[in-house]
């Protein structure tokens, strides 16, 4: 039996995927649990990743005509009551503020005091509070469209939290737009879905399927919910972003009305769309390996770490001078319009340990500089997405000249690898027995990694959807945008003329 290769993360993905995920978040120094259960402390390496996500998306939103604004964290309880489905969807996970001060009790402990006349809800999402502003701002069709995005935190009380994937408080952006016509709002909904798809594939290197949610999976109060869905390495689906066509539901609830071109009062048409810090969880689960995180270069907090290897104190000054020159030379290079981001790690710690820290953090490229490199004018390069055995030597000038190309290569290799993985684990299934076995683990005791995406025909009835969900824990991830009507029978009930949809277990 071959000796198992030692990995930086234990357990491995194969051994225990959920635990591997927890370990990697910690080992890559991305985040940690907070004293408040369900909340997380996002550490600098994780937060810098979020800042890069934010910067790119913010630019994409502005290029599509949106502006940023900020609305209150606290929402009057009565606002949530205005849209019946909306309140049903969020009521069970709301944090509620009922008092506005603390007083010292007899034993010196603090007691909430000053009960509010109307409780306030910490926003789980902002349709209702933003709708109240839009109702004031919109008088006539000339005031439309309103195209606003907000970067904020939201709170949805989470009973089974997991860092980045499900946290009680998370960071996100929420776009909220109001339009004169149905067609405009519809186009906006699909435009933002396309923005998310482009971002996922070109920046996160995560291939996604775009599609519409079934009625059962829709955002509470929406007419249509569209999503991008990605396959993680345990072959489960992750909903990575959503765009909702809200019709006139929220405009009616918030009284967003305008005087139309024909002189009649009309309700506006609205949309909302969002992505969150969950995306970082998606990047970990798509690219990470048994040695840690692998950052896609376009979002990596830093692109390249320079690691001086000092064996003899007499060499220290020369080695550091060489490394500083290398750093300056790299920073003069640009990668997609901005300087290459470089770390020179001259901390006085064990060289092996230092190297592994960067591997675990997932920095795309590391270069080692020892006495030999200094004398030769070279660097010893490691790509994070390749085996340690594939490290190579290059002249310093050549490495600096080619760094942008190297980063692009890593970026596109990550996307290709993820796409091939998804294709390998996606199957068209027509037979119910096949469908069941695809989603049933070989061992019930230790389920392990199995299944994937099944493309199967579905009749559109919620009975079939909920039956399969309760039986196998499998849900309809989406009805793909390119899905066309077929005469295939529903895989569950046999109804003819059913549509192919994507089924999977999901986060
Ligand atoms: Zn059916």
C-alpha cells in the first residue's frame, strides 16, 4: 500500500469534507468564530479578499448605471408586516431590538430598560426600509428608474452556523431598483444575473449555471428569483448569488407610485439582487486542496510572496537587498491595470514553517531566494495550484517580465479545473432508480462524497419537488436559462412535456 502523502490540512477532503472546510478557514487565517455564536471575526487575509470582491463588483455595478447609498440598520416592525410572504419568509430568523438603554440592577448587573413602543428589527434584507424611501422619492415617471446599491451587513438568526457559508451576521451588497415598466425591471433582473455570472467565472474562477428558482425556492415576496449555482468539491451545490424580479409586490406594500405618461397613478416595478461573504466560502470549497486555500489571482489579497532563505547570518544583508530589489521590480509590473501585489516575508521564523503558512493561505505564487539565487540572479518559483514537485528556477528578469502572464495562466487553469470537475460529476438522468442511486451514499454510516448535479425532467409540480426533497435531501437548484421545453416525462411522476432542471444536494 502506498504511503499516504502528508498534507498540511487534516482531515483531507476525502476523509471529512465539512471538517476539512472548518480547518482550512482557520489554517488560511481567513476568519474565526466570535464570542457571539453564529457571528464571525473576519481576519485581515479574509477581509482583504472581501475588499477585492467588493472593489470589482462595485465597478461592475457602476458600469451598469448604479450608484451607492446607505439605509438604516434598524427597520420598524410594521414595515416587515406590509408584505405578507416576505414576513413569512424572514420572521423566524429576525433579531429584534425591544429596549433602548441599560440600567444597573440591584446586584449590579445590567438590565434592558426603556421599552420601545414599536420593536425594531435588525435588517435581514432591506426591501421594506428602502421601499419607504423610494415611495417618498418617486412622484412621476421622470423620477424613474432608481438604480441603487448598498454595501452593508445583515442579520438572519442562524441555528446551524458555518463560517462564511451561514453566519448570523454577514456582509453583502443589495441592489434595489425601481422602474417605470415591467420590461425594464425584467431586463434589470437578468442584467444583474449576467453581471454575477461574469464575476463568478472571470474573477472567482467558479463556473456557474444561471437559471430560475422553482416557486418553492423563491425569495419571499418575489415573482421570479434567478440564481447562479456552483458545484463545490463535495459535489453539493452552492447558491452564489440571486437576482429577484419583484413585480409590483413590494411597490404595492411600500406605496411606490408614480404619475405615468398617461396621467394615471401607477405602481413601480422593482428588483433586488445580492451576493455576500458566502462567496469566500464558495472559493474555498471550489479551489482549496488538502494543503490549504488556493486564491484565484484576480481576487487574491497578494499575488506573490518572496521568501528569503538565510542559512548563514553573513548572507543576510545581501539576500535581503536582493529580495527588496526583486520586490520593487515586481511591483512595477501591472496585472489587469494595477500593480502586482507582493509580500516580502523576512520574519525571523523557520523557513519551512514560513513557506507552509503561505501555502495554507493560498497565495498564487511563492518565490524562494537563497544564496544560489542571489549569486545566479535567479528565483525559485512555486505555483500554488501545482504540485511542489513542479517548482522551477528562472532568471529574476524573466520571472518579473512574465509574472502577469503566469497569474493569468493560474487564473484560467483554476477555472478549467473547476469546470472539468463539474462536468465529470453532472449527469443526465431519466430513470428514477438511477436518480435515487446517484444521490444515495454507498454507506449510510459514513456518507462521504457522492452524487453531483443531475439534469432530469420535472413536471413543474411542487408535489414532485417536495417528495424528492424529503426523501433524498435533494432540491431543484434551478431551471437553467437555456432549458427548453421537451417532451421528456417527469422523472418522478411521468408527466409528459417536462422541462430539464438541475437537481443537487445544496448548502
Ligand atoms: Zn412530476
